[in-house]
C-alpha cells in the first residue's frame, strides 16, 4: 500500500483516475486539494485550503488543523450539546484521525479509497463506526462519496461540508441551487461577537430568493447572496430547505452549482433531499478575526446537511421553524442498522458566455446544466448513485 504523503502540511492518501487526483487527509478525513483535468489541457482546483497550513502557531489538532475541501460531519453543526453528550463542532469525524482499510481498483477504470473511524455515539461507552468510500472513475470529472454509519443509536445531525475558493474578484463565483421551499438566516449567538465575527445578514430572517436576503442595514435592506466574494469584512450563514415531497413520489437529485466564469468551469454537488434536506451556505470574506482566521480568509461553504442551519444538535433536535413546516432537521438512527449517505461532487468545462445555472436536466447517464444566458454544458456519470442511499 502506498505511504501517506504530506500535502499542504497534512498527511494524506491520494486517489487517482486518469482525470482526477484527489487527496484525503488522515486527520479529519478531508477531501482536498483535488485537481480535475478538463479538455484542452485545462485544469480546475475548486476547493479551499486554509491559509494557516504550515504556519508557526497554527492548530495542530482538531477540525481547524487540516481545514480544507469537503468533509463529513457527525454531528453537523456548532452547538452539539444533547442531554449528557457534548460533541465537538462538526463532530469527531471532522476532528480525529481516520484509518485506511483498503485502497483498490474496483475495475480497470474505477478506483476506491476506503477509510474508517470509530467515534463516541449516543450510548454511553459505545463507539459508532463510520466508513468512508471515495470512488473515482476514469473519464469522469466526478467524485462519488459514500458514508456508512453503524452503531449510532439516537438523534443525529449529518452533513457534507464542501468549502470552495471563490477567488478575489467580485462575481468570480456565481451560485444557484434547485428550487427550495424557503430560506432562513442564522441566529447570531453572543459567542460570535465575543470571537470577533461580524455578520451582514439580519438574524432569523426568512427569504425566498438568494438575490434578496434581509440585511442588518436599512439601505440596502436586502443583499445578493448568489455571487461571491462580496460583503468584505463579514461572515454570513444562511440555510435553504428543500421542497417537501411525500414518500413514494418520484424524486430527482437536489443540485447546487457554483460557476467560475473567468476560469471556464462549474462545480456541482448532488444529494438525496430526503436524507440531506438542507443546504447551508457559509460565506466568509475576512469576517472572522479570532486565531487562526485573523481577518484574512475568503471561502464559501456549500454544505448539504440534515440539520437546522449550523445550530447543531442543540437547535436541530426538537422544535424549530423547519420542523413546523414539515422538514426534518435531525435523523433518528438505529444503531444496529447501517445508515448510508451517498453524495456526488463534480466539475465540468463551460462554454464562453455561460453564467449562473438556471436548471439541470438529469438522465441515468449524466446531467445537462443550462445557464441563465441559455448556454449548456453536459457531464456523463452515474446519476443514480446519489439516490441509492
């Protein structure tokens, strides 16, 4: 088996296909950096890597030490106190070392990295097991992720925490999602102010469009949260909740798309909205001033979750606005029954003039993305994977 490599100051395993090279950190199991090879020799590296990697005085353990790319959270969120349990921010899955249990080729054209971690669960003295499978297929600029949870008995919030680098130029990243039922901004607990974090969005405010989200100001009273970077000096969190559908009805994947027009590509993520009904958007534009952020970081988290925003177990289990509207904000896991979360992230090249994604058409063999300007871009991959969970 290949040895661990040090990449951006972290021990990583590297999984490769003929067009994707993906690093996964041992600490936190974080995906990144990832290099996607596109047509005509172009490449894309969409994931954010925290700037404190390798710095003197940088965190050496926990979530902030490897902080990068995409990672799996159990439980997802900031405030994870529940009864006699207290879990770290985004859970031990994002803060402790993983172990490799296999790295193999599934076939000559498919490659898999399999990792595992044991974490404290909801039963005293009992550990839950989380198995991570990352799969690449030749000729596809797509990452298939699967997380299997066994031994967690009770309520849980879960989520993927993809974090992208939007660049420095205004409108360098254009964001859109599948139609959603409603959006709500995050509450701002006192800890935010004490840690020197500043938010531009009005707390606990409802909205129905990313283009018009209530702000803390009278003018403008609403701001656009569909283009990044923006609102320099602020860090904002908002959540979109998927439209509710009754069990038994036909459902397609819920999509999130971030277009990088100057770089000629778009990033997308696909989820099963029955398992991950919310998308948390965390936009950080030099708005966090505590160490190691130090008012210098620019990134956007596009986080597909089951939870009430970033409030963690404390705000997601029990009554909240989304539950009153019929949307689940936590899961109730049976420890003996494996619970599987499948997820897809990918990249594809876009033609000149392609702007924000307006709609996505799915087939079993891929997806076609249409922009507001009427341009199209298509990608071939196994769409059914994401709905198998």
